[in-house]
């Protein structure tokens, strides 16, 4: 038996090991010193891993002092929230008003905006869901059945550098949308020099992240994201240096040259007193020069003025603006407040791309937050969560008056055509027109009472059009 074991061990060790040779697939020209591995300027380029999101003081300094940085952080969250969202549910207008009133009283939208700000600036932040009467249950999963009426009090926003520490225990429930993320968060708050540490279950927390990272980098960031400024640092550095250099060049716009006979001998052979007298002479000449550029010089001296040409600097500056805009994904008109001269950099297509970005951010970053908050708000205000609860974000782009009129006319024509063809009832048609009034500013006087009193039977009304639509009793049709 031992002999067979020894034989199998020998066979296992003596088995040939397959070796994989390193293969390089790249261009190379040794004579020209170009391509892979050659000593040239391109191959000297490297991309070190800096992790500048860890530099808390630098992020703070940039946000406090740099207006472009503030726009980078705030522009996208502001546009994500500016037009709000519509609750889609079969609830009464009074119930809808109560829910919206709760959100206004607790400042939920403003707290969400704050969380999005600090998530983008620092790479991560959380919002602690505040429920009155559950201060001693923060470590327990949130149970909607235990949310009492009028107990939701809003959010407490805390960024990743002010006392939030995700624990190592992760969510193992594969049905949870937060599967694989920390299960608990330790939050340390300092009040009156007394530190108070709370351990909070993930169901009582909403997360706000910066730029997403691969798994290993996410672990390095302690399950947070990356600051949105990290990918803009280099481009912003270039733009700032160009801007400051252009500003300094304005002091050299008019260079004056004074040719003085014997100046070399004064500096070379003259003593300290002679040099001081020369300085006083030049200062006196500057003082004598008036607004008409009157200058007194010696008969053998010469005075010249050289103008600096600024041609092309504006285009160079605009190029660096474009790089910053591309790095952060915000059009130049939105980020800098103007369009670069001589360049079609912020046309309609650029703004449409930006609106698409906002819609993506709403779905990936804002919807998970509202999915967790709305059931709690509904339970606090109405006592239960509707089975059909859903919500839709309103369009980011606001139509101008001409576009609203065109859209309203098309919507009205489509509803009228469907009604006269007998495809929808009078009640449904009025509901469609009332719902479209938010986008078109038309049919705003259609009330809920008008809809309630409308006929709900589907009947073809021929060519009567709007007249038949607004009759309380649709005209009878020939049989």
C-alpha cells in the first residue's frame, strides 16, 4: 500500500509542467528608436496610481476656493433634482399632497442634494434615515410595520471623512439590491467634545457614491467610490496654469526699453553709490512720465516701446476649457457659463448628450435612494405603502413656449382623435389632457371634479371633436 502511494507521488512530481512563454505583441523599430521599449519620450510616459481622493485637505481647499470645482460638484446633482419626479400610484389627491408636504417639511430633497454633493466631492457619503422613537433600534433592520404615523423626520447626511466607518461584515442576502456591500456603519458624532458612536444597520442608511471603481480599488476605498475631481485634476491643473500665464502676460502687453549710453560701465566699474544714483534717476524718469507718455531722456539715449501680440491665446485657452469639460462630462456653457469663442463646442448635440447623462445618473444614483425612502415616507404619512407605488423623473430639459404650444397641439389632436374614434372614454381623454398640462401648460383648468363627472363609457362620437369631448353627456350615435 505504501509502495503504491509512493509511486503515485513520484508520478505526480515527475509529470512535465507546461510552461507559458511571455509574448509581446507591439510595434518596434530599433534603428529609429520608436515603438515598444525604445528610449524615447513617449515610452517615458507613466501613469502612477495616486489615489488623490484620500487627500481630504486638498479636496476641501479646491471646493472652497475654486469656482470651477464647485460647478463640477454641484451642476449634475442640481439638474438631477431641479424638475423633481411624479409619483405614479392610484392614490387620492389629498394623499398625494400629504406625501409631498412631508417631503417639504423634512427637507428630503435638499438633504439628498447635499448627499450627492459630498458623494461626488469625497467619493462617498451616507444619509441616516431619522425615524422618531427608534433611536434604540439603529442596529436592527428597519421594519415598516414599526414606523408610526408622522415619525419620519428626514435624513442626516455624513460624508466618508467625518466619522463614517463601514464594517467588514457584508450583506449576504442575494435578493437585496445592496448585496455585497457593508451590513453595518459605525458613525461617530462629536457633540460638546463628547464622542458618540452609533452602529447603524444598512436598511436605515442611503448611500451616495462618487465615480465607480473596480472591485479591488473599491476595497482600497473601503467600499466607497472615487472623488469626481480625481479624473479632472490634471486637466484642471493645465487650465489654471494657462489662465494664470495669460493673466501675467497682460502686464507685459507694452514693454518699454530705455537705452542709456555708458550703462555697462556704471554697473561694471561704478561703485555702489553710482548704481544707486542710476536707480534714483530711472525712478525719477518714471515719476515724470505723465498720462501722455512724456519722457525726458539724454540726447544720446534712446527710448523704445514694444507691443506684445496676444493672437491665438484665446483659442488655446478655449482648448483647455474643452478638456476640463470633457473630463467632467459637463458642457462648456454649463460649466463655465459661456461658449468658447470661434468654436462650435456646445451646440444642441452637446446639451442632448448632457441630458442623457443626467437621466443615467438619475436612474443609477437617485432611484435607489428614493426606492428606499418613499415606502418609509408613505408609511409615516398614510399608514401603508400602495401596492402600485412607483415614480417617474420629470424631463430634465424644459421646453420653451413655442415647443410647449407645438407639443400641446399634438397631444390635444391625438387625444381628440382617439376619443372621436371610440378608442377611449371621455373620462380617460380628460385625464390624458390633465396629465399633459404639466409639460404643455395647456388644459390646466381641467379639475378632478370635471374628470369625476365625465362619462366612462367608450363610445364613438364621429366628427364632434372637442365639442363632444367636453359635453357631460356624449351625443348618441346612429345605429
